[in-house]
């Protein structure tokens, strides 16, 4: 690690192979916490390169516990986090609404690091238990239409990094990596990123895969469709801009989509929205994200996807997916 740190301190970059080897060595316990912390800190102070990101991603995917869901046309809805916006759990809520439409969802998530309540925090509070047993995960997909893939159970390489990330409590390049390393290798992904630089990097990476993807970034800094302004999107065939009017709704204020101040508040807000008791702003922002995911899989328009998402939410199908998932935990 000393040589790697000296290289980085001298403003040099890592090759793809060097980046991959560092992550493999971190996973094997070859470095102490101070060395890992110093390594993470470097990347808080400068941008990550395509080769570095590719190497880190390759290492985590090589080391992960894989789940074979190739029999299903699954989608993962996931954001990098780290946007500092403290919204409620939009992508997780949208995942259940998408599952309510009959599209299979393999939701990869983790506890919050730089936010109050990550996807796994709110799922745990809902009574969802995490497992990496492939037969159980397949049963979740079959019966509930959605499976929750809690990242630490599938990425043993992360065990030496998790406590350090929690202590640092700010975004690291692992925020960037999280959406890229779903252990079920879904055929479709809706990926939200927190800045335009990451938008371009994700675009480069995904255009060299066979994944059917939509990458998005709200220009005012959100890693999801916020409806507070324009959202830039990129798919395998198109690049463009979406505005609230494209979903037939009004612009929102940032204050209208803020999350809870505790995990308990976040969980209460989650069930309230999924039960159809959310505010107009909450409902619209969740359905916009769900609608874009539906459009990614079915190739309908975002507005058509939005309408399908609203039907899933207000008919209770999204809530039914959650309840079915919870029933499987008994």
C-alpha cells in the first residue's frame, strides 16, 4: 500500500490492474485501517478515473457471492447516494411500485453511510430480513416480484471497509461503486448519479456491456428524478433531458421531497407513501422514478410508465409486493 499511496500523493493515477489488485488486497485483509482510510481519503480529494473505477468494479464482481436470476428479466433501481440532499427513500419505494406492475426487481442496497436512512435501514425497519441464499432470493422474485440484495452479504470484500466508511460518514468512491456491482447481474438497470462527471463515466462503462440501462442525473444535484428541475438521461440508444412536464406534473420544491430525520421517521414515511397516503409531491416523485424504470424495461414513454406506476401505487399493488415479501420472512 505504501507504493500505491505515494503514487496517488504524487498526483499519479492507477492502472485498471493496479486498482483491481488494491481492492483484492483490501478484501484479503492485507492493509490496516489507517492505510485503507488514507486510500479512501485520496479519492475524496480528486476525481476517480475510468480505469480506476473499472478496476475496482471488476474486483468486487469477481469476489462477490453471485445470485443467478438469469431466468428473469429483472431490473435494479439504484442511486449512488452521496448527493447530500437527504430525500426520503425514493428508489426503494419506486422498486416496490415497479414490482407491483409485474416487472421483476432485484434491489441492491446497503445501510446509509452519508445519509440518515439507506435502503437497507428502512427495509430492516419494515421487517425485511436479509439473506444471500439463492433459493430464498428466487422465491422472493417468484412470490413477491422483488428481492432485496443487502450488499454486505454478497460482497465479503467490503467487510474491511464498512466500519471505516461509517466512521468517515462522507461519500467515498464506494458510493460510486455500489450501483455497479449488483451480484445478480440484472438485465436492466436504472442508475442515478450525483454529478455530471459520474454520469459520463457510467455512460462509458455501460455502453460496453449488454445491460439495458438508463442513467440519470438531476441537474440540481440529485441522484434521481427529483422533479425539482431538468433531469439528464442516457440510454443505450438515446441521450436527452426530462422535465416535470414530461410526466404531466408541476415543478417541486426541494423541501417537498425531504426525508425523515431518523430511521423511524423514514420508515413511517415509507409505509405512508406506499399505502397511498403520501403528499402529491411524494407520490409524483416516486412514480416518476418508477415510471422511468418501467419505460427502461418495456420501452414505453416515461409518461406512460408514470401512469402505470400511479396505478400500481394507488391500487395497492406496490404495498402488496411489500407485504408478500414480509410474509416470506416468517
